[in-house]
C-alpha cells in the first residue's frame, strides 16, 4: 500500500504539469503565473474524481463532459492529453460527467489523471515515442516547486493514516466479528390504584359463591382472601399499587460475525434490571416492551446462525433463545424493544409472534419466489423442566428427557404478499402446545402455560388455570393446544405517515391427566382468544430526520368465549380445587359448562415520541393506558409512563 501511494504522489505533481504543458498546445495562456492567491488551485477545485470512481468504466471523449466548459483551461489541457494518448477516467453516465466540486481537489484531480499517467509511463518504458520536450519538463519542474508545500502536507497525512491503519489492524477484535451494543436506561412508573384482578378473583373478593372452590394467589397478587364464603362478604381485601417512579436498565452486547458475506452469526449477552409490571398492576397488559431481569448476572441471551441459499432467495436461521420475530417479517417499523413501541403488547401481534411464550430452540426457513410472494415457516421448542425440578434442572430443548419434540413447542407458517412497493401484508397460522407438570408431593408446578406471551388478560395466558386462581391444581399434567389465524399489514400511505396493524383469533383446547367421570362430559375445555391493533406512525416528524411519533390503539389478547366442564369423582369441597356450580350439581359430576370468558374488552391506548439526538442516542418519552384491565370493567384504568434512553454503538 505504501509503495503504491508513494508512486502516486511522485506522479501527482507531474499530472498537473502535464495537463498545463499539453494544454499549451491549444492555448498558450493555459499556464497561469503563480501568485499569493494561487488561482491554479482555486480553478482546479472545480473538478474532482474520487477514489471510488477509479474502477468505473472509462470514456475517451472530453467533449462528453457536460460540467466542464470548453473554454476552461482544464478542458483544453485534458483535450490535448486525450488526443495524444486516448485515455481519461470518467463516469459512464449519459451524458458522461466529470463529477467535481469537492474538497482537496488538487490531490483528487491528480488521481483522476492517474490512468493516463500510467499509460504515459508505459510508453516511456517502452520508448515508443518522445513524450515531453525540454520546455515541458521545465514546466513540470516549476509546478512541482509551486505545489511542494501542498504535496508535503498530503504526504504527512498519508503517513499518519497508514500509522493509524496499522494500529487498528493490530488491535482489532476480529477480522470478521463486529461488536454492536445497546444500552437502555429508563425511569418508569404507574398510576396508583387497586390491583387489576381477573373475573374469578373479583368474585372471590366480593364473596361470590359460584367460585368458592378456586384458590386465590393471596398476597402474591396483593390480595388477602378470607375464609369460607359463609364468613360473609367481602371475602377479602384488595391489594393496591403505589404511584412511584422507578429506574431500570438493560444492556445487550451483540457479537455479529459473517464468514462468507452471505451468512450471519449472532451471539448476544445481556444484563438487565427492569421490573415486570405485572406484579405491581396485576395484569400483563401493563408490561413495558423492554422489561427484563437477570438477577444481577450477565447471561447468554441469544445465539443464532443465518445463511442464504439459491442465490439469496432462500434463508435459513437456527439457534437458541430465539423468537418468531427473528425469522419472520413483523410488518411494522416500531417493533424493536429498544427503539419501537414502549409497551410489550404494542410491538407486534402476540398471537402469532408470542404464542406459548414462543422463545426457545429451533429454526426458521423462508423463500422469496419473486418481488411479491414469499413463504416462511418456523419451529421452536421451549420445554418445561421435569416435575419438581429445582435449580439447575435442564430447561428448554436442552432437557434430554424431552428434547425438541417432547413437550412445549410453537410452529408458525406465513404467506407474505407485497403487491405494491408501499403496501405489504402477511397471513399467518401459529400452533402452540403448552403443558404444566405438577409435583404430587409438593404441589409445585414446573414451568407453565402462556398462550398470549404475557401480553393480555389472565384468562388469555391460561384460560383453564388463570393466574392466582388455579382450577386444576391436582398432581399430574395440564396441557393446552392453541391454534391462531392472523393477519398483519403495513401501508406507507405517505412519505411521513405509515399505518400498520394486526388481527389475530385463537382456538384453545385444554386437557388434563385427571380421570373423567363416566357420563359427566368432563374434559371439555375450550376457549377463544382475540387481539387486534392499529399503529399510526409518523417518521421524520417536524422535518427532523430520524424522529418518530406513534399512536397505538388496540385490544390486548382476551378470552371472548369459554367452556369448562370440570366434574370430579372426588366430590366437592375443593379437593381438586374445582369451582362448584352454585351447589346444584350432583356430587358425581361437579360443575358443568362453566364460562370463564373475560366479561369486558380490554383497550390499549399508547403514544410515544422518539427523539434522535444523534446516530448513537435516542430518547423516547411515552405513556400508555389500559382500560378494562384483565377483561373486567370494575378494574380501574392503568397508566404506565416512561422515558426510554437508548444508546447504540
């Protein structure tokens, strides 16, 4: 590299001399006299050829350059040079242009002539013809003396650049790996009020006899439930949440590697302490989109490898700790947890991208047939630990007793269609299987069921064993199958307005190891889930490049209808924690057709504004409100607010 640059600077002054000397053939006044203002430098700054242009195709007619006037001394000099040697470097535009008007043009103009100078050197070496008279050589000598100071400065800068380059080559982490980091600091809070309870908990707290067999979570959800219903209402005391401001952080270090240029390996480590607001509010709908807690530890959060096939039309991704949004188009520009929606629900469709929690080990494959159609599919395993397992019990697909196909999993399939450049949509189906193992001796459940990815009501998470009120806590297995149909779209209606959204509907089927009573119709457990949202997105708002304002209105996942037939051969009294049916069912059958649907539609309203301070820092103040939280209109609205500051470097 150094020898090449040295050669270049040896010929660069001669380039200018050659231009002027050969220009003298056509115009004797082409060589300006040197003076304090250096008009030669000022004039030459009109013409520029950058290093990136050197590999472009050549044109051999100076008259084709539309931005160089025929009366200019440079034009005449180049014309003479080209006529003698038939060479020049330009851009093959139509018509070709000699693009200039940039800084440091003395150096870069000489670079533009380097191709011709190489040709001249070849002719000199071959001794084909004389190239310069004695007078021309005197002109070259004069120009070298005149530009000696500038050339010295340029040589010094190149020497410094070479030294810095050598240092970087010695100290770089890897030739193929880049470190990309994201750090989030965020104060956040929630308005004061009562905990948002689900339908069964509200019934328990009000002394409703129809749910006396259910077991409340008690202090864990901020409520203290009293004794038997006979003690009279109220059957407990409601918990409350405080209007306090908290501070949290999340740090992610991504080690991104490419071995071939067509593949991508990511290894991500993470440390975080940003609370899950479900504990404070009673509902997952109040969760922030970037909450996470690693217990003060640095953890390996995600590892995946992506590569292409069939000339880039196909793509395969395999890994652990991955989610469907890693392998599928999410049809929204605000889906990032670090720079998008501030809420967990508001990022993307939870019934497609989060069913069954939807984080685990597996892979995705996609194929783009043309500019309109593509198909993607994925499978993730997220197995629970063995029943009664303690710390260190293998989880996820790493459990050898369960493997990739032995327990909890999520499968996704999507057809993506982009009929217009500014409009695209996807039609997707997701199926998830979740199960919970309960230790017979301790009654402790290993893992759990999470159909809506912790974004909606308690019933939407588990329609048959909702949080705080397990209806089937007997030893054994409880499992749920969920199949969802989904529609997502993104429409860039205007340069500064994008409309995106989704609709998802799910069909859940529950099952248990508890033996049914003959003729009791026990075991029929069905529920339907629904979610929808619209995102109104305003990029580059107020003509501030990189800023984004957004308003989101949606319906977090909730249960629209449910059927729960839970008869038991043991009888009443809560032995299997099955709710009684107002005391009028035969002891051999227990309750029948218990409807555990959410009685009100939860509503999510969100607004945020993302300020782009610079390419490294973004500040996003925002807030969102949840009305009818946990699907109950007797629960007061919840308001969550934050100022998320994201550093990316």
